């Protein structure tokens, strides 16, 4: 029995286009340069922050984020950044009796911005608040203690094969890989994803039927 569903953030709930564009503007390069480098490091299996360090070697991501905030050009998360299926899917899962959470590799500031959107969820948390980041086991230990149910009663939904699907599965959770964003498209059909993900989906609105059963007409 599934009792809880927890969602990754970037490219699962949020379209990251604007944020990558903000980094391009901050670093003084065209947006397509950042996009191409994100694709390159993704294909190499490296962290996406490496794309920024290719532009500015030695970049300290925490310090650079602080500089952006100080300059009034810091993180923003707006309604327009949500994928269109987010609110309908979250609301349907919650209406079906499941506990719904959001937890991903984001800053503490991102958690504040997400809470301000008043999503139909029970709780929001980020790696910046937990001082543990995916794919570290400590992140999923915190998640299991935070969400109701035993690990096998919790579904983790994300776009990243290694950080989301494999790490959550290793922690005993059920998993769903969404096929969107560079990571989701790259890894949706590989053999590792096929073995590790309980479900592979194209839209979040597929989840209510998969987890709760088909809705009756």
C-alpha cells in the first residue's frame, strides 16, 4: 500500500529554463552556451554545477548564489515556473488520501519560495534545510523519517536516474522516473532505469491512476 508520494523539484515540478538563463546572464554568456554545457555534463554523468565551473573555473556555488542575492538577482520561483501538470497531479493525489511532499536538492531559500506558492502538498523540504543532498543516504534517511509510512509505502518521483531513482530505491522506497528535462529524457529508456524504476511516466497526471487506481467516470 502506498501512503506517501514525495517529489523532486528541478525538472520534476519546475521548468529550470529561467534559472539557467539567470545564470547565463550572471556569468555573461549566451543562454544557449549554458544549455549546451548542461547537456554535456549530463551526458558525462557529472553534476550540473560543473557546467557553471566550465565557464568560470573554481566557481564557489554557495558564494556565487550569495553574490546574486546581494545584487538583487537571486533565486526566484514563480507560478510560471511550474510545469502545467503539477497542481492537478498534486491535488488529485492528496484528494485520494495520499500524503504529498516535496523534497529535493535545493537551497533553503528555494524552500521558502516553494512554500509561498501554496502548492497542494503537506510539506516542503530541501537539501539546504536538511544539510544532506541526494544521492547521499542521509538525505533519504531524513525523508523516510519525515514522510509517513515505511520506506516501501513511500514513492519518490524524479527526473534523475542516479540521484532520484537509484538512490531512493537503495533506501527502500518505490520510485517513479519522469521523462522530461535533460536527465529524464537521457535516461528514461536505459536498462538501469528500466530495472530500478517502478514506473516511468511522461506526465505527473499519470500518477493518480497508477497509485490510486483508475478514476471512475
